[in-house]
């Protein structure tokens, strides 16, 4: 069955590193991989992993009360490439999912790989977030993506439901620009943090926010009760990506959506009942995301 097959793979990937007890809004798994680093003190990476896990899961990020079943499953995977004293060069993989109504399936909503993660860290130093100032790139990076996760998750439940959280992420970005790190700056053609939050809040990308809502709330949340109607709504939502095509160089916001959703889309439309929209859907996906054509060919016509 579709739900069981995909949910098993995603949950297995999400929770293969470490099990934590959910607190507040997020139920996050943090993994710090330092296999590439020659260091006499490997314990610092374990300390960092534990500190980040507690920081993310035990901080109250919003004013909303989250029930245990509403907490957002997420994974933060840090790959450390270099270490020079307290200076680290790394990449950060961010994944998040949300539950589907009337099922045990978790649908992925984000899968972002940030390859420019430079930070300073001294073992046992406290991780403190101050929304009115920039204190460290480590804290700013994590908090930025926490609010991106919460904002996109909220968008899947209500039209533009994540506005206040995405504006919090924007505030983190504005404060972090004081660091001089170019990944926080507006650079033409760069698919960086500035481009991500600018795209999510820009009026020209409103169709994407609508897609997040319609795909999940009007599509996936009725899948268990009406597969054909759900598939039709999901297909209609995906085809709205055409409105975003060629708006900006590189179509970064389309990539953000499809990096999380491509495998799921293929699984939905390569099995089960057909709805008569598969040909048009496949042609659109081949045009807007040609690098994934090996996946799109699996769609059943």
C-alpha cells in the first residue's frame, strides 16, 4: 500500500540516528557526523549533538499550544568537513514531515541541503537565541530552519498559515547579515538562505504557498477516504508549479518543493487508480524538473 511503503522509508531515515523525547513544537532528531575530521577530541561532536537536540526540542518557539500528536517530526544532519580549533566548516541537511489525516503516513514537507554552514563552537558553551541580536552563526542557522519548518508545516494546514513563523525566520536572516556571511545576503542567482525566505514570503511566489495547502489539506488529508479525488487535487496542485516556472533564475522554489516531494509524487502516480491527468502531469514535470526525468518516467499513464 502506498502509505505504508513510503512512511516506512521516511521514518526509518528520520529516526535511524538517535531517539529523543518530543518537547514543545518539534520532535527533532539531530545527528553530527565528523568522520571526515581528524580530531583528538571527538567528544566535542557528541556534546554538540546533544546540545542541539535539547536546544531545538526544549525551546518554546511559538505561542501556539502543540498537542503531542501535533509536534513536527524533523531531522537535522550536520556533516562536518573541516575543523580548525573552534571553527567548523560543515553542511546541514534539514528534513521535516507532517502526518496525514486518518492514516499513519507522514508526508515529507522539506528536504533542504545547505552546503555553506560555517560556525564557531566551544564545547559546553550554552546555545541561546536572542531575536533582537546576532550572537552566533550556529544558533542563527538552526533557529532559521526551525522557523522555516514550522512555517511550511503551518502552510500545509491553512492558507498562508505560516506567515508569522516565516517572518521570524526572516528576522533571523536580517540579524545574521551582521555576520558578513554571504549565505545570508541577497546574491543574484544564488540559491541560499536569503533566496529561500525571500521566495516563501514574496507575493510573486504566493502560488507556492497555495500549493502547499491544496496538496496536503485538500489532497493528502482525504486520500484514505477518496483516493481518486485526492489524486486529482494533488495533480491539480502540482500543475500550479507551471505558474512559477521561469519567474527566477534556476527556479529555486520549484526545486525546494520537488526535493521533498519527487519520490512521493512518483509513488502516488505510478500505482493505484489513474485519474486521466497523468500524461499532462508527467509532461509538466519533465519540463520544469528535467534533472529528475528518470523518476518521472515511472508515472503510470
